[in-house]
């Protein structure tokens, strides 16, 4: 049996990037339509563009995956199903979806469709992978934070796709609410404003100076992709739908050459750095936290170092750059000092003085001798990448005899195809049509991505074909061949939309659920909560857990354990002995639906599951959740439209903005004071965001909003008081005034 080729999966934010990806050797390309794309700021594709793209990709032996990977509001569900059907009927080979339960409904309506579960669904353990397979997905796109040990377990369950190149989100996949909290633009809806790429300070020695404390370097797995291949990963994904065609082409060529054992990898990596390089790259989380994970000193593209600044020229207007690189007009450079400070930038022009052993850039007083000169825009490289071509080989046999139709047989990836002309060859009165004439004619492929190899071209030496007839026949033949090369699956008929039963009207139950790390505050005395949800600072601290369980009976009817969305296999091993001690689990990750069902444990589906519409609410309840909390990015009006009276609404406390999968202090464990579990993250506007540490299989950190939330609503209420002071807890639970509050998304929702 032929060994399956490892898939290099490329991004395409526009047609130029698609062309570059295919030309560089991509096995598949993922892209978005105008709606429901997690990269709404990309140019994206219309349905008509998509049809043309899938045909071209299929002709070259590549696939197209369409990303419909945003959260979908209840009133948008029909539009979502329409877009999915349009994408499939335009030839998409798979649809990438974030919403697990909408995906399950889509699969039920159209079982012919192939669905891939987006990285935004946060699959990072075997339980999540099993649930995805159960819901009809054929592939999971792993959370970037998934360690290699879990990847091996997941790949044994379901086809697995793993990021190997590109930007890393600071927050765990699908759990970032920072952009929506500070500006109303949700990353879960494709409109992230990237607050993580701004400057912050932290109140810890050595971190007080504002820097890019949350920004991560770009992922570059490089040759270690082989370890992922050995772990069973099927597809290797390059992030970058917002990046240039040159970046896409360089990244695809680099990984294709690694996997194929071809090319010059040093040159490939140089090309990649010149197209985009944030932080000189990291290997991310796959093999444990990389020491180069954080990119706190310099933000954005730093390119590749190609030289160093020396002295001025005689005019004093230019500085000499000692370099072997020969620039072209409008090549761009950044000047970086000591690898830690971006000093400035410049573009080169041919009007500048010539220099031996280097080139000149305009003088600037802030530059110093010895500063690194980094190439960030290499125009010759962009032209070289744009000029690449990829074609499908077609072998032709042509035969021409007087009194007979012209016969053509073609062989290629489509099999064999034969055609004969609608005219018969005449006996020549003057010059007969030669074999060379026939070959010259059929070598013209009318702009199609094919290359021609002639196995045999025969002309009897006495026959003749009118050129206009010959050209018309050639065009018809190539059109037929392209139709076969670019074939897609049959279109599906519109089967309408899933319907959901209406919930019976229920009186407001008024249940109260509270998440906290410390229930010793005075506000809990004399109060009876329906659910006390304990989020332990240290899973290994049995005494702390025992104290909670002993005391919770005085203020809670039900004692639940909090499970985070980011929960590796090692984390689950720590939680496993704790599960029987509690009345149930509150969880922010889909995986808990499977975990609780298998262990017969009551489940409270948390806000982190992003239950955004009625299909989600019904799906979670049908999958075993006893209680559900709807997404904290919904307005009260949108919550009412979902129509699940028993659902909890996030009504107060500090919003969890980000769950970090890494240590923001660079994992300097030797100098870490582990008695400190609370820090303050401060932005340049002076806003202070609580930064809380917890110990699981490794230290984990959570960023909370700078302002507490208070939502005036009836029904069941959920409060997260983990980052609140005792005084703030009292004000929130009692509903008393004092202090600043935000209504979050409850009034206007998010975009």
C-alpha cells in the first residue's frame, strides 16, 4: 500500500496567497468566505471565487478547506447552514467549524459533508477528541497548547491537524474575551483587536517596566515536524490568513522541503524569516514551554539580520551597512539594538551612494555603530515566489489521417480520456498538417495549470486540417480535460434547516452559582448558594480542598469542582482522584461532557463552552449537562431569544479574559516565589488587570478584567469571584452600590 503523503496545509486570505500556496507545493489550502470566518479582516473569498479556487486546487491535486469557524448567534443559524451548503457545493473538501453542536446538526442534515473541528474548540485531550468524533467530525485541529504526549493519544482516536508555523495566540484556544471586553470586538467572532500585542507591566521584580508582556513569538517547529509525524499527525498547518502571499509561499516551501527531504533548508528558512518573523521563532508548547516563547522586547516583523551599521559617508547623510546582501529599490529594513530594542526603519533606493562590501542607508542620529540591520521586505524574494508555477502533467497521443476525424487520447491523474474531432481531415492540396503543427497547437493550454508531454504525435503526411477548426477542437479538448482534472463532489440539494422544540415557560428559578478560589470571605456567612464551585489554587493541596469540602456545607447546597478549558492529560490525572469528593463538576471545556458521562458525574456546562445559540444549549443538555451557563458574550436580549429559562447567566464578578497556557515570567522557576498567586497586569492607560496563578501539572495563569461585572437580570445567576477582593464580593453578591462596574455584553452584545 502506498504510504499517505503528509499534508502541508496553507493559509489563503486572498487569491494571491492561494496561488502562492499551490505553486509552493501545498497539499491543501484553508480559506474563509465573507461570513462566519475567524479572520474577517482578511480579503476572503466569495462563493464564486471559491468555486474557481477549488477547481484550480483539484486540478493540481490539492484540497480546499473552508473556515466557518466563528461563534454563531441564534438568529444567524439559518445563514450559517446556507453558507455551509454554498461552500460545499462550490467544491470545498471540508468545512472547519468551531461550534461543536452546530457541526453535529450540520452533519445530521448533510452526512455527506466532511467536518473538521476548529482549534477554537480547544481540543487538547483524548476526551475532547472522542467527543468530536462522536459528533461527526472526521478531524480535530488541535489547540496550539497541546503537548506531544496528548497529541499521540488523540491521533490514535481521530485524524489530527497540528499548527507548525505562524502566530501564537496568548490565550488558550477559544477562551479569549480580552478584545470583546475592552472594545466589543470578539476574537470568537473574527474581529480580534489583539490587545495582547500591546505593552503591559507586571508587579513582580524585573517585570515592572512596560513591555510586550503577553505577546508570543511566532511558532516555527521546523525540523521537529518529524516528531509530530511520528506521533501520528496527519496535517501540518501554517497560520497566516492575514499575511502576504510571499510569506505563504516561503512557509509552504520550507515545510514541503523538510518532509520531502529536498531543497536547501537554510535558504528556505532565510526566505521565511524575511517574509515574517516575530520574535525569532519558538517551538511553542509541543515539547514543553520554549524559553523563546515570549516576544516581550520587540513587536511585529523583525525580518532577518543581514548586516551591521558602521560609520557615515563623507557627506554625513548616509550610514554604511556592512553586508553581503545586495538590496533593490524599496527593500525595507529595521534597525535593532542588542536584539531587544527596535530603533527605527528605512527603505533603500538606488539613488543612494554605492558601497563596497555593503550598502548605505539614510543617516539618523538615533542609530549607533554596531546596530543590527534586519531585512523585512525583500522585493526580489517576493518576485521569485510570485513567479513559481505548479502544473498537472497531461500526456497526449494524437493521430491524424486523411478522411478520418482527428483523435486525441490524454492520460493524467484523472485517468484516460479520448476525443475525436467533429471534422474529418482533408487530403492536402498544398502543405499538409505535420506532426509538429499538431504538437504546437496542443501545446497551447489556454492558461490552464497543466504541462503537456507528448507520448506520440502521428500525421500521415498527406492530410490537412483548417487551423480554425483545429484550434476550436483543441480548446474543447482542454476544457474537457480540465473538467476532469478539477472535478469536485456532486452538489447537495438544500434540505432546509434543523428545527428545535420550544422550551416550556418556566418561572424564574433564581438559583445562585459562585466560582471562587477562596470561600472564606465574610460574604458567604449566613448565605446559602445553590452551587459553590471551587477553583483550587493548587490541585495538590489536599488540605485546602478538604477545608472547602468541610466548610461548604454551611453555605452551599452543592459542592462542585471547577475544571478549566485547558486541561491536558496530565492535568486530568491530578483531577481524577478529586472527582468523587465533589457533588459534580463545573467545566469550561467540551471534553468534560464525555468525561462526566463516562464517570457518571453531574456536570455544569460553563461559560467557556461558548453555548451561543439554541442548538448549543440543547446539545449540551442532551449530552448530559444538568445545568448550563450561556456564553458571556451574549446580550440579555440574545439570551432571551435562545429561550432556555433554566440557563445560568454570567451576572457578576471579574470576567476571565484569558487562560494562559504558559508562564508569563519565562518559566524562571528557580527565582519564583510560589507563595504568590496574585499579580497585577497594568496597561499603558493605567488599567489594572488581576493576573492569578494556579498550580496544576504546571503553573497556569489567568487574566481577569480590570473592572468587575454586574448584570441586572432575573433567573439563574452565575458569579465568578475568583479575582475579587472580599469587599467586592460583598457588593456583587448583595447587589449594593459602590465602585465602578461594567455591564459587559449584556446590553449591546458583541460584534
